[in-house]
């Protein structure tokens, strides 16, 4: 009987350790970067000899999945995976509207709307999100808050 209790306790300990490890890895923040000042090419392989999949405009946010030398495996807002030359990316953080989004004067749902962001429009992230809103700046200079649920890249 003591052997069974010991085995059950061991299985429980292993299960708890696996759950904790999974939670720790999923709690890590995603790494995002943005396309620099010039449009960039997305490839199907980490080489310029790979097939060109798309050209992405400057400022586009991309999630870094894997680093491989001078290349990064990335995921875009639509969920597609590709490769991009690391030199095409900058650390400046941007987010992209996924739905028609309101840029508000304050981080409050009742705050005055100062602009409407159409899907696909990116804005620079000024501060990490809090209270369900992200503090952002539009390329035209307007500064405000947008709902986190309306943008991708956080």
C-alpha cells in the first residue's frame, strides 16, 4: 500500500512540474519587432534564394518566432509564417488595427474618440498596455489610446 501511495505521489509531483513548466513557457512575453524605414521582403526560407512570399510595408509589426543567424522566422497579424532578414527589422514597437478601432483621448471606453483606425493601419506603441488600452501614436502625430482587443502586436 505504501508503494502505491509513493507512486501516486510521484506521478502527482511530475504532473505538477509539467503544468508549472508549461505555464512558465506560455507566460513569457512574445517578442515583436517592426519593419524598418523601407518595405521588406518575406521569404519561405532563411535565404534570399528562397521564394518571395510578400513585400511588407515599413512599420509592420511582426512576431519573432525563431532566430537563425541573419534571419528571423516571423508570424504576421494574419497568422502566416515566413522568414525575414534580421537587418530589415527595428526594435521600435508598432501594433496594427485588426478591426475598425477608435483612437481615444484617454484610456477609457467613454473617452472622446479622436480618430478611427481602419484595419491594417499601424500605430507606434508608446507604453506597454494597461487597463485594456495601449498608448499609441499615429504616423500623422495623433497620440491616444486604443483598445488592446482591437490591435495585433502586443
